[in-house]
C-alpha cells in the first residue's frame, strides 16, 4: 500500500478512535492526516508523470520533494475558481470547459488544506466527529476522482498533474 493510502486509512482510524467521546487531538490529527493523504497522492501522481519507469526511483523522489503546498494550492485554487492563469488555461483547452472531476479534486485540496491549518493552528476551533468524517470522506472522494481522471488520461488531467510541479515556470514560457 502507498504512503497516501496508508495516511487515508490512518485518518479514518483517528476519526473513529474514541467511540463515545472523541478527543480533539485525535480529530485534529485525522483532519491533518486526511489532507496529507491527498497531498502525497497528488505528489506521487505528478512525480510519476514526470519521471516514468521504476528504475528511476531516486530521480522521482527528488522531483516529489520539489513540489510544495503553496504552489499546489495556487493551482488548485485557480482551477476551483474556474480562473486558471493564461498559460495554464490555454493548456487545459479552449474553450475552457473544466472537467467536473478536476474541479472537485481541486476544491477538495483547497478545502482540506484550510481545514488542516485550522486543525493544526486554530485552538479555538472545535471539531466534531461528523466534521471530521466529512473531511475524510472528502479526501477519499478526491482519491477516487483523481484516479478516475488518471485512467481517462485526458489532456486536462496531464496539464493539472504537471502544473502542480511546473506552473510557476509556465508564466515565463
């Protein structure tokens, strides 16, 4: 099982850990872990698209380490708002009609990252098990969505997955 799948499973375990009175620590860790599951899944897909073949694991790992939360958020936020920057928009296809699955994955990434920030830093925020279950479900749905896009292997999927790594440089192209 991959790291991202393990993290998703761990998020579900943390969400359900204390059946009667869940601890905020468990719920907060579940939220954070659900986000990191999607983060690592997208990194894995992107690095595998860039570096193909199992013999280049070290190179793929180096590519994976170059992706970062902020740039990935910018890509996802621009797609979720249906307003990608010009270089990315032209690569996504004209006229720009974004795939609903791509929109859902992008929105999930942005929402999960915001929830992770709240879980990790906003001590006034209280999470309920229902809140956390919905966020873990959102991460699971995003996995299903991005994997379905990968199987279809559309230009929008490939552009999105490569934009996670390269979009800051595309404005110079």
